[in-house]
């Protein structure tokens, strides 16, 4: 990964001393895989943020993100977010400019039903690194399971 603007070592200090008082800049094209902001890229302690592209006619597996909350911003495409509300499957179709919130431990999957256009989303999670727990099916966790 290339050097980020705002990162440097002051005389007599190491980078770890600067993490709490520097704005870190990750330029377009400098993502580490999907991660833009993480412990590995900028020294973030509690936040993970990245960009994901889902190709046309694709779907993720069923999964949840553990105790982490996820905020999703749709950059382009029309993703479908699928979860189970305890009674039945719920499908939310989103578009560019939309935001979604996925609470901790909520099983879900993302689909891109478009045959031509990829979906691009920016994801923020309340953990430093991404957590993805794959599941065999969508189901509603009860409060005792989520603890």
C-alpha cells in the first residue's frame, strides 16, 4: 500500500504516537482488498470501512456480522437485501444514494439481480476488521443466541 497523506513520523516519535491526532487519507485505488479504513490500513481501533462490488446476477451467501453493526451506502446498481423477520423472508430493493442499517447478528444476504450492471456499496462496521459468519440458511436469532 502506498504512503497516505497526513501520515509521517515526527522527530523522536513513531507512527503509533501519531494515530490519535492525524487525519488519514486513503486515495481512490489504494484500498487493501476491500478495506479502506481498518486497523491495517490507517490504524483504526473501532471502525472498519470499505467498498464492495457485486457482479451482475450474483448473490452472497447467508451470513451475519457478529456483534458488529453495519451501515451500507449504495453507490451504484440496485442491490436486494434479504433477511428473515421471524415470520417470512423480507426483500429490500435499494438504489443509488440509499442507506441501510444491519443490526448485530441479523442473518442476511445481498443479491444483484441485474444481468448487466454491477452493484457498488460502501460499508462501515463497528469493528476494526470485517466479521462475516456464513450460515446455511436465513433465520431470526433470538436474544439469547445473540449474546
